[in-house]
C-alpha cells in the first residue's frame, strides 16, 4: 500500500540562526503528523537526516552533505511508490528535496514547482548580502550558484524557469529579483494577491507549473503565512497569507494525479506559542497529501 513517507531534514546551517534545525524533531515528538489520515496507517516516518558526527559546521559543506543525503532519500521514496513529505529545517534543504524528485523522474519529463515563501531565495554568493544559503536554494535548483550545490543529484538544472511560480513574496533584494526577472520566472507578490485574491492566483500558478511538466511539487516556507497568526517560523515577515486561504487552496492538491511531493520548511519551535504553527503545518498537510 502506498504511504505518505515523512522525511525530516534537520538542516540549520543554511541560516544564521540554526533554530529551525530542531523543527523536524519537535514535529515528530508532537505526534500530529503520525495521525494525518485518521489513524496513520498510511503514514510512514522515515529517519530524520542530520549532519553526520565528526563533520564541522562550515555552512557550504554542511548544507551540501545534508542535501545530498536528502536527495537520495527523496528519490528512493518516490521510486518506491510513496508520496514524499519533507519537513525542514531551513529552506536550503529544498536543494536536496527537489534534486531528489528530479532525479527520480529521470528522463520522463520536466518538474514543476510552486514556491510559496515570503522571500525569493534566489541569491548566489555573488549577490547575497548575508551569505546565508537558505536565501539561495531556488537559484541553485535553476542552475545558478556553487557547483557543490547545483550538482547534487545530477549536474543539470533541476528546474526550468517557465515551470516555476513564486507566491507570497514580500521581502527580497535587487540581486535575486534581477535574476528571476531575467529568467522570466513568474512571481506573485502580496500586492497582486491582495488585488486578485489568493485563490485566483493559486489556481493560475498551479496551471502554469503543470503546462510543460509531467508533475509538480510544492515547497512551502512557513514564513509565507502572516506572523500575526503563525509566529513559529525562521524569518517572519508581516503582511502574509492567512492560514484559511492556504488551507482552502491546498484542498485542490488532495489526490491530484500530478502532485509529486510536498515540502514544509522553516518551522521554528522556539517561537511557536502553544504550537499553533505546528498545528497549522499539520492541517495543511492533512488537506493536501494523498491516500
């Protein structure tokens, strides 16, 4: 029987504050995800991936190591017929997640991706003001950045610009915005979302990431949500998406035949009062995941 296979990635070295690396362990301990579908017999918790003992915490090598392990684990889950649900960790783990899905697809076709995030995460070391790798994963997946990160899984870019949409963006720098604009990546900022409504924007983006692809994934940084509701995130930004809007949109994903994997990242348990953000993450997974 196919299962939702939960893979934790305790990745914190991509951010200046490492707090989110403890997110997967806390989420597992809370037990919400073990009962996603009325009992949990269709949910499998895999091991949580950590940086191996003995390796130093140099960010580039640490992120590369965890992402390489995550890529292999995700590919194995997908090829085995399970639905990968990845819980981060800071958003640098996305390099591993979507490299793994891309590798598993092989030559069967292109991968689409909805990137739901307050940030663009499209810097390289040439443009980043902070040096933090969790601000670079989308650029890496598009083929820009350090070879140690762009070549995980396979050397080719994992995503083509036409197959990616960003939703919820409201905090970014010129360097990353220029890269995405030059590539023609579609970005739905909060101003457009407020004007048109989140449901309309989500449906339009969902159609685009399927147009030229064999399937699509969703990478959700919890800081896309408004911190007035969900404060337990790595980099809170005011003026975000409200949970009820995202829950309603995620219902469209349930049992979608071309929905390949879901990733939820940047959960910071130390800022999560009464675990409301953890509960929100679980609710989003419950309405979106198959089986």
